C-alpha cells in the first residue's frame, strides 16, 4: 500500500512567536485526535511529531530562521476529505496566526511513495518530475539493463532503461533531431544506426527511401518490448530483422564497427542512439567518456567523405558535461567539426542538445 506525503510550507519575513503559534494550533490537532510528541531541536526552533488515527503521521517544524513546515503522511485509501480538511484548517489557522509576517505559502500535491506504478523520474539535471503514469505495460531484466515500458496519459507508452526516460510515443521531435531535422537527403544513401532498439529512427528513415540501413542493437529484449508496445513509434519495422532496405543486427556495436572499419565499409550517415553524454565529468564516469570516444573514433572511420554523424548530447543545463564532450571532439583520431541544435523533447520535459559532426 502506498503512502501519500503532503507538504505545507510558510516562508516568513521574520521568525515566528513559537509559543503563540503552537498554542493556536493545538485545537486543530486535538480535533483530529493526534497525539503530540515534542523533540529537542538543539536550539533550532520547534520540532514536534503527531500520530493520529488511520496511522497518520505528521511533523511540524518552526525553524529559527523563519520557515514553518508541516509534513503529513497518510496511507493510500485514507479518508481524503478528512485529510483535506486537516490541511485546510492548518493553512487557514497559520494564515491568521502569522498574518503580516508571511512572505510565501506553498502547498504541494501529495508525493505518492511506494506505489505499484512508479511515476517519478528525475531530469538529467536532477529535477524531480511527476509523470501521469497509470500502467506498467512491460518490464524485463535483460543481461544488460532493466527495461520498462510505462503508459503515460499525456505521452503514450514510454521506454525507461535503467531508470532513465529514453523515448515516448510523443517524442517524434527527438527522432527528427537525431536524423538532422529534415535537412538531409537520405534517398539512395547508406545509413548506420547504433542502438535505436525502440525502432523510432529506423521507422522514420525507411520512409526516406535510403539504399540500405544497418541497425546494430545489443538488447533483443528492448526490440521485443518495443515491437509489441511502442507501435506508434516503430510501426512494423521491428516485426522482422530484415526488410527491403534494412537489416537489424542484434549485436554489440563495437566489434561490428571494428569489422566494418577493417573491411573498408563506409556509410553516408551514422546515427548514434546508444547513450547520452554523461551528466558528470567526475572520475567515476571515465569509463563512459572512454566509451563515447571509442564510438566516435570508430564511427568517423566508417563515415564517407561528406558524410555526417548524428548523436544526442544531453540536457541544455549540463553546460560542463556538454563542454567536455565538445573538447573530446577535438581529441579524436582525425579532425572534425560540429554543429548543435536544441530541441524540446516532450516526455523529457527539458531542452535537449543534439550534435551533427563531420570530418574536416
């Protein structure tokens, strides 16, 4: 059973009169049959917990720097009207008690903790987003990652890999951006897609009548899940591993790229949909940065003269990480130039950077 966590905050211009405020609130807690337990705050204001019927648990803090916070936890299924009445009564009473000293009041919808359906996912720059998720459509653990497909009322089915939002059925702008935003001519060209197990890039590329598309995706369970549950994204291109103008290789792309380079096989376009630029430049991310450099070097080796390499970057707010990626482009085995584009990807709820890279 989930727990609902409500918050009510009063930011004050000056510290409140603790004794008068606490006395003024006592009648509300008594009416709610909530038992008070005052704790030693070690000189940092007032701290009390309250336990009520139906396992309700509350924390009231009056901070010495002029902030009053109230947290209420209730079990899912608790009487919503009673809970709302308690919060309304507290807010009304605190407004009266703190009149003239209030800078801002903030009351947020309940945070739902421990629900069968997880609806909270962080953005790349660490902000918490609540999605309108109402169903777990698909979940598997492959040899490589945890795979979830969740249904959002707003964004359709969403592919989540290891806790990261990858792509939703609403996210055609992502696919268009990582293919060049409609500025490229794919007809008669040879295309290499790295990753892309959701089938979105392949589906859109096939429409443009290329000579041949080779897609290399390591995780067959991603393909299986998206084939069944992301049809608005992939259409029918994942129904078979070979089509009139495409082939899907269920393999690790690194040895495939090395083989192509050894064979002298080249492509007009290489689209890297494997991973975003790491959010951190800390030493623990070194292996990911080295992987990105390896993929870049190998991809440039199989890129024809005049060809282009497309990839995602990351959230536009991650300026340090994006700057590090651009420095990395200057340390490849051959000289390259690049351009970038910022696109709003619907289900990400943040602006996302995409790169186009070519040999000098």
